[in-house]
C-alpha cells in the first residue's frame, strides 16, 4: 500500500443484539466523538480509547441562571428612570458581575482542556 492511499477496510463483522442493547450502543456512540457507530464499535473492539462527551448538569444549571440574571439586569437598566448616581452604581455592579462570570467561564474552560482533553 502506498503512503498516499487511504486504508481500506476489507473485513466485515456482523453481530446480533437485542433491541435494548442496540439502543444503548447507539446512545453511547452518539455521546462520543466518533462520527459513526462503526468507528465507535471498532475502537471498543480493539481496545482503543474512546472520547466521550460529558455534561456537567450543575454547571449547566448555573449557566442558565446567569443568563436569566444578565437579561434581568439589562431589562432593569433599560427600563426604569434612575438617578444618575443609581444608574452609575447599577452599571458598575453589572460590569463587576460580568467580570466574575467571565473569570468563572475562563476557569471552567481551562479545566475542561486539562491533560488528555483538547
């Protein structure tokens, strides 16, 4: 085989599964970085590492709350007549909260790209 030619898969392996086993396999392969179920099964069969997506549900809930908070702050800022000092304090508070949220986001992104993750 020449170095420029793609590898061609020559052998096919067929297996039979119960419906619930197939559904589990399909669900697990969809949560991986493998583009096809065949790729996922090959990696499992050959003992190669499989990357799996992991969702941190508590962090997702936190992000949802932060989004609502940000929208509420913007609505308050746009909605009410405030004294000049009150508006300045609200803007400063909003900016400080944005900075904290950005720090948390950056920290989480760095932790998710730790050793073995890219």
